[in-house]
C-alpha cells in the first residue's frame, strides 16, 4: 500500500501565474491577496515568485513617481507640495534639518515648510 504524503501537492509556477503576479503586484494588490488568487500560501508565493513581486513593485513605484513628477511640473500649490514630497522622500530632505544653504544666504531665500 502506498504511503500518503501530508499536505498539499508541490506548487509548480506557470508562465500565466508569473505574469499574473507581476500585474497584481504592479497594481498594489497585497501579497496575501495575490496568494489567495493563486491558491498558495504566502510563503510559497514569495519562494516561487520573488522576482515577479519585485518587478511588479518596481513598475508601480515608477508609475507613481511619474505621476508625482507630472504634478511637480505644474505651477500651483499642488506642484509645490509634490516637489516638497519628492525632496523629502527621494533626497532625504526634512523640515527638522538645517537648510542646505549657507546661513548668510538665508536672508535672500525662504525655506518652504508644509
């Protein structure tokens, strides 16, 4: 008599599954939901689809940065807030750090805080 192995059968990634993971990760779908769609455990998802999760996340980040850059190209208060956001997130600016210019120049330039 053959022994039964406990648990589910081993997951074998398919091309469709890989493409689906990239698309869903690129739409900011949580990994727990992607795992549910594929009917696998979260650990299995990360083990077999790590590259696809990373590619999807990178595509999402690139799209969001593109949107913020388009907003920053404007000339209204939304553009100013988008520029400040980019400077803080991508370049480490902080309202709690000293200004990046020399103190003698501070009388000519005003720092923008939001």
